[in-house]
C-alpha cells in the first residue's frame, strides 16, 4: 500500500513538472516572424535613428534579420550584411527623439506627414535576400496592420501582425535589446533601406 502511494505521488509530481514545462514553453514564443508557410528565426535586430522627420515626430528604421544573415559592425555601428535569408525592415515614427516610445503603432502610407505611432511608409520583407548579389526571391510590401511595442529596462518586446499587398499576413514576436544607431541614409552601407522610394529624413 505504502509503495503504491509513493508511486502515485511520484507520477503526480512528474506530471506536474511536465505540465509546468509545457506552460513555460507556451508563454515564451521564439523571436521570429512568419509569412505564408514559413517561420524565420530572428538572429539580428537593431534600429537606425533618422532624426526628426516632421514636427514632433522622429523616424526609425527597425531591422529584423533571419539568423542566416550576419551583420558586420564597423566603428561601433552596423555595416556589411553577409549571407542569404529573410530581411525585414520597418520604418516607424515615434514622438520620442531618443528611441521608440512604447505603444501601439498602426500602418500609414502617408509619405508627407509622419505621425507618431505609425509605421510602414518605406517598409517591407525581402524573401531569401542574397547579400552577395543584392537579389532576392520575392518581396512583401505592407498595406495595413499593427505593431505593439513594450519596454522593460533596456529590453523591448514587439508583437506584430502586418498585412501585405498580396493579401497575406506577416506575424511576429521579438523580445530583446534593440541597439540604436544614428543613420546617414545618404551613405552607402549594407543596411541602407532597400524599400525606399522617397527619403524620409
């Protein structure tokens, strides 16, 4: 009887640990973005500060690169990108000159007045971008969606659901630090905005 009771307690304890482990996994999604039937794990995330883009509004390029792409840093800033992988850049406008202000950002195609808490004007996702040639297998441009940004200490959390011009949706999650650099968009670099049709600075 005693042995049966001990066995039952052991089974309950193991079951509880497994349940707790599953619950923990469910509450900690991977840093990744998904589109069509593919999930791309994020290996690099950083941002470029473009300065004041309209009265009281400050522009930022936020980059999320698949972990098959490598960013090489020179002079304490991002320089050349090597490898082949998915390359997403999101242009965002914030009311904070020192970084992205937490809050909900909604899509806007306005290329004249960059209102705070909006994104999208010169943004997109390059599919299988080949850094050695500059070519890519496809491109997804944005036309709607929302990005929720929170911050705790120096760590950001991004949750996004973005609609594209080909009636697909890009969903994603990122939690971690976002290094911020001053960008000179006129300078040739591996991290210039490949989606820009109009300058936003």
